[in-house]
């Protein structure tokens, strides 16, 4: 059947190739290298420029913050409560108290930020004299920021106990101190100590706190010496200070025998055992009735400034 009419063909050569698009819509090339030339038809997206500027500003501020933190890290060094100091005195060497001071970063761990305080709660009716003596000894070795406060649970505190650390009138910026030492007179059954308030469980008992604080001198003992020191500390607190008159007499005889062989209770250097035992004798009133070697030893203690300063508190 012949066609009713003729139609001119629309698929002539080059028609589709010239007019049909190759994609739905064009986008600028985001992967172009920094040295590639930008064609006049391609313009950088303003939102991309704003994002790049913001990123550069953030990187600049982070670099400045890092520089500031690095500067503080060289200026401020404070202890870390997560370090266990009970494993430090476990060598076969003995380092006397008269040597150079230990590195507190090594003893307590290294940390950056605000100065951390050794905070002790104590009852003013039973002042821990040994801790006051050790505080004075520490002040001779380190730069310590000391403070005394009164808790609301205590109605009144004697004036001498409020000034047990002396006058603290001239204070430097906190970062210039190596350690803070804060004593709070509080109604507690036994002394308590922390040096990281949020993360550390308290150390309780005058003897345990005294051992901890004395370890900051960095003295090193062998196992036998450490055992003797611990034994004398416990004996002074539980038998000499809190025991019966019969127990006190036995302890004084043992002390007299030990002090007949050496100048101090353990060896030829002052230890925490001497501090705790001397304070126990002062608080029990047994100092005047002590044997000859004990009397001589007590005078040796009192010739040291930290002991004589505590003597003033007892008057």
C-alpha cells in the first residue's frame, strides 16, 4: 500500500551528536590540582572557599593552644595520685636524709595543671604531732604552699594549732611551689589524708600518713631496715601512745636498749620511727620518766628545728 505522505528523515548525519548533552548538568572539577588553570567558565564555589578559610583558622588556633600548653608544661609540675609510692622503698641501698632532695615527679608521678595539695583532716583534740614535724622537715627540702583551715564540725581550735605552720603572709604564685600542704581541723576519729581529692581513697591513721609523707624524702632501705622502721612506728602508736602503763614500760626498755647501740632507733640516720616515737612520748607525758639513752635521744631530736617548733605547740 503506498504511503499517504512523505516525512523528511530526522536522523541525518551529525544531528544527534551535535545537540544531545553528554550529562544531566555540569559541575566544577573539585579534584583539580592547585596548579591547574581555571577556565573562565569554571568558578570556585563560595561555600568551598568559606570552608577552607574556616579550616585554616581552626588549625591556627590549635597550633597556638598547643604552644601555650607546652609553655605551661615547662612551668608547672604537680603530683599524680595514681602512682603507688609503697613500692619505692624496696631496694638494698640506704639513702640518708641529709642527701639532696628526691624528685617529686619521680615519687608522685608527673602531671600538668593546677598545684595539687596534700590534704589532711585531723581532730584538734588529738593533734597529729608527727605530721607537723614531717611538714617542717619537708619545708626544708621543698617549696611547699602551706595552709590551715577549720571545718564547720569543730566549734573552736586553739590559737597555737591555727598557727601550727607559722605565719603564711608572703605567698608566691601557686606554680612556683612544688607541693601544697593543707591541714583541716575537723571532727574525725583518726587523721585522714588525700592528695587527689576526686580519685584517691583516703589514707587513714597517723602512722600510715607519716610513712607516706616521709617517703617523699626519697630514702631507700633494704627489707630488714624497712621492717624495723614499720615495727617501731606501730609500737610507738599502739603500745607507747595507746597502751597500758605496763606496755609503755616495756617499750621504753626496748627503746633504751636499741638507742644504746645507735644514735637513732634504726641505724645512724633519722627515720619516721624516730619522729613518731618522739611525738608519742610527748603526748603521753612519759618523756620525763624515760631511761637515760631515751633521754639523750630525745634531746638529739629536740636540737632539730622541726621538733623544737612542735615543742612550742605543747606549751
